[in-house]
């Protein structure tokens, strides 16, 4: 029988984490921190549960959290979304993406994605009856070629998805990209979905060019973020979507019948944490920059060649000096034979570029974990 998602198997993250366990490998594959969440946040979560905040929250999220998100957005990007009509709390960025796509993509609509892109985008588009149109990023810098994007626009283009800082490469959109993007969208009714889950993990004094900074762009955008990345708690699955009222109304139609609401105690905990310790997200870039710098220096003692990492918590490495295997085979070999898990890039593409020899390593790890991985990688 015909299945709805014939191209889809088990995600590469699950496959590689399973392989890590089977082979006792150091897991730098799936992106999650192996260190603790902030103490204040855990205490706030426990307190919320003890205080009986355990039932359904309002469908759009508790007001205190939506207000905290709005105020934080103003502090970061100089724009205060309306907490009631423009901020929706959902179960992770994954739900935000799914809801946004299902809210606006109709059968036959085209959605432009920039390859490599996060692997949940295309299945969401396909389940909505849409068609993902893949436009490649530069194979080395992972910068968009806006002329290529423009060439991909048709009368059926309903949405364009962007992601900065970018998974898997860490590349970031700059002010020139924003200008080109604005010009490209002007005069069209294309909706922008901006995946900004790594918004606070930016390095070397760079500025995160949130779409929320730009009135013309945010008029037509769903902007998605996730507390999983910002607060080291990927398993809590709380995220949010900011969008103008007309778009948020549509998003909420999907959200209310998808999950209705998200884990209530965590919403109380984040509301408290955002207000009480803004320094946590303000210092996140510096926190991860130290890890990035140390890890990159260590990689120079191996045969893997690190690519630049402007943001996010992934390091791409060129492994062509070690092996001529394709990336899926290389990552499997690295895990099984060498005891280090990496993620191949090919699952992030509609059609992977032939001959690409890149793998992704996650450095959101304790020094001991990274040291153990490096010790093994030095033996390649
Ligand atoms: N978008 C990107 C680019 C991601 O890397 C991730 C998760 N790592 C998500 C979305 C999904 O985030 P969440 O876990 O909050 O659903
Ligand atoms: N986003 C994480 C990554 O890129 C994985 C999330 C997941 O496993 N679904 O590694």
C-alpha cells in the first residue's frame, strides 16, 4: 500500500544515538547538551509542580510566559510583540514548524527550503500536501545565493524557510542577506518561516539578524524559537512562535488540535527564569564560544579539518584526509570502529552534493566528553 511519507525512515539522530549506545561510542551526534540545566530553572519547575500547576494551561501558553517572551524579544531585537495576539507557546520548535506549515500550506503549494536544512521541514510540507523546492546553499560557506532563491519562486510559492544560526553548518545570515531577502519578498505574498532556535548562540561579537528586527519581514513571518537550546533542556520540548495576529490566528487553529497546550509546569519555570536571570541567555554565546574555541584547537591535532563556526553548537569537519567513504558510511565507520558519533550531512539535503566529505560534530558537551572524543579522533 502507498504510504504517506515513502521517502521517510527513522531520523538520522535516532539512528546514530542508538548506534552510539550499542557501541559505547562518545556521542557528538544528536544535538543535546550533556551538562545540567540552570539550578534556578530546575527549582522553579519542581516548585511549579508542588504548587499544583499541573493542569492544562491556556491554549496559547500561560500569560506570564508570553509576556516574558515579549519583553525579552524587545530587549534583544527592539520589537515588542503583543503577548496576547502574537506569541504562542508550543511543544518545541518542531511543533511550531509543523503548525506553521499546516496553517498556511495548501495541497500543491510550493515551499522553498535551503539545503542543507533541518530534517523535519520537508515531511511537514509533504504531510500538508505541499512540495518542498530545494535550493542549495554554498557548499563551503553555506551562504544563500539569493539569485538562485529568486529563480525558484513561482506562482505557487507559498512559503520560504530560513534558519540562522544554521543547523548543520553554524552559518549566519548577515545584514546584506536580510536586504536581499527583503527585496526578494517585496510585492509577493510569500510567507517567511524563520527558524531561530540557536538565536542566542552566536560568536565573535556577531549580531543575530532576527527577522523580528525588520518590520517589513516580520509582517509576513512566523519566527520560531526553542527553550531546549537556550536552557540546555532539549527533552522538555517547549518552544514558541511569534507572528503577526493574522498569522498567529491561523497557527493557533493547528496548535489547538495538535497538542492544545504544552507542559504547564515548565511554562511557569521559564517565565520565572527569563525574568530572574536574563544574564543566562545574554551570556550563552560566550559560554559556547569557549567550548567552540577549545574544541577547534583540539581538532587541529587530528586529521579532520574544521570549517568556520559563526554560531550554533555544531562543528562541521572535512574528513577527506581520513577517508573517501560517503558521509553516511564514514559516520557509521567512525562510530562502530573508532568510537565517536558524528552526523552525516546527506540527510539534510533533497539531493546531497556528490563527493561531499563533511560530517557534523556537536560541541554542546562537557570538556571530559570532548576530550574523550578528541583522544579517539587523534588515532584516525
Ligand atoms: N530547528 C532546528 C534548526 C533544530 O536544530 C532543532 C532541534 N535541534 C529544531 C528546529 C527542533 O527544536 P525542538 O527540539 O525545540 O523541537
Ligand atoms: N535538532 C537536533 C540535532 O540537529 C536533533 C533533534 C532530534 O533528534 N529530533 O541534532
